[in-house]
C-alpha cells in the first residue's frame, strides 16, 4: 500500500515537515510496512521556497536588501537545478517584517523584492518563480521595477520610488534605454488569488485592511492603482488590470506582468509541477493533504484545490485533514476531495487548542486510518 502525503503548513502551529512526520508515524503504526511518500507543499505564500528547496535538494542565497519600509535587512531566495531560482516576496516585502503599529500600505515598498530578482538575474539564473503571497505592500510592483532600473517621474520631471501613497503622482514611466530581459529568461508569478488590480474585488478592497489600511486609505490606494494602470497603458502600451491575479501582492501581479513580462500562474500548480508531483502519484492508493483552514477560498488556487484536481484525474481518493472547516468548504468535494476532517475534537476556540495541534492532528489522523484499515479488512 502506497500513501502519499502532501500538506501545507498550519500557520502558527504545525509546519509541513512536522505534519509529514506525524503522517508517517501513524501510517506505519496502523499499516506496518506500508510505502509512504511525504512532500511539503505551499501555494505561493509563506513556505513556498522551503517546500521547493526541500524536494529539489536546492540551496539558499542570502542577499542584503531593503525591507518594506526601506530599512536595510537580509533576505534569502532558493536556487535549484542550476538555472532556476524561487523568490518569496514575503522574504523582502512581507507583512510580518513590519511592526504592527507601523503597518500602513501607503508607506511600504516592493523595492527589496526587486533587489532579490536583480541578484538572481545577475548571477545567471534564467528561470525565476516569484511567490507573491504575504506582502505588506500596495505599490503595484513599482518599487520592484524601480530596483531593476525603471524610472518613475512626477509632473515636474522628478524621479522617485513610488509607494502606495504616491502612485497618483506618477506621470511618466521610463524603462532604461536598451534594457530588456535576456531572451532566455522566463519569469513566472505564483499567486493564490484571482483578484483584478483595482475595484471592489481588487487588491486594496479585499486585502488592504489586513495590511493596516482604513477606509480612507483604501480609497486613496485604489485610486493610485487606477492611475498606475492608466500611465502603464500610455507609456508601456500594456493593459493588465483585469487579468485575474494582477491584484495579488498589492498589485505586484500587475507590476510583474507589465514590467517583467511575467506569466501569472496559480502558486500550487507551479509548486506541484516543479517538484514532480504527478510522478509521485504513480501507484498511490490514498493521498492526504491539508492546510490550516478549508473554506470557500480553498477552491480558488489553494493547496487542496490544486492537489484535488490531480488526484481526481487518476481516481485516487483524497482526504483533507485540516485545522478547521468553514462555510463554503463543501465546494472542495466538486473538485475531487473525497472527505475532509478538522482536528478540533472538542469544539474549542482555535486559541484554546493551538498548543495541542500536533496531538489533536495525530489523534484525528489515526481515527481516519483505523477506519480505512477496517474497511479494507
């Protein structure tokens, strides 16, 4: 019997590696001698680089960059297969890097993410994947572009590095003369949402508050993204605002498309392709996946949805073992999830059992495996 384990982390409680360890221990206890394969996965947010590097036996490269508030800091990205690099936006422009009292997307920048991209290009990496989850920013990727040499100018011809607060001041965008990406460079943006750049379902209205924006800021930031889109159309000849995913990362999706000619793809699809997940499915009789919470968002580019699409094609049962199950999770069944289970065994608030997550996870898991063993006879 071959069991395949591919779970995202449970944010703040269990890492993917911890979960795989628990799965392996329980599987061997209930099905002695069974074959198990465990791989960490992520959907383009926190942990994506670690997941890919763990499976590809890659390495990390540390770089001095500027953080979300232009503070000097150090960030790392992953390198693998000789010509490939994977960059997490959160490593240089992430929300956890900003103290709670300073969180304000009017002031933050993606400049440091641009510095990571520049370092990867300068060192010869030609296949770049950029995970844009977990950002503190809402600058439409302008800071990133500025770090790579793009010039942004106000009405007086003054060059500046835009933040969310100054997007409306952009009158002209100039790419340096003769600057183009080498023909062999391919950049893929990994995003786990399909929001457009601006509007009611855009970058700011959906994600602005979690980055520290109030109602007035949301209005200002959304207007700034509209202005950015208008100037990009005029100066760059591109219009990407309505492309699904351009609102991810505070508009970083749009910026990467416009300035770097990047392709947007669901993060989980990129990760699964990179680690060779389809080959791992060969001869698997059961797959167990999971994430901290399954809800209506989980069916739109999250880990469980990506794995479900692939197990369904092969007729392999898929169990989702998650921290919590919320309204809308039932849509997962239509994608190919066989059954889903939450680890909260006593209807407690999350904070009441968070410290016991590993124990509750393993107890729930072993109940599931015992049921499977009983059915198999």
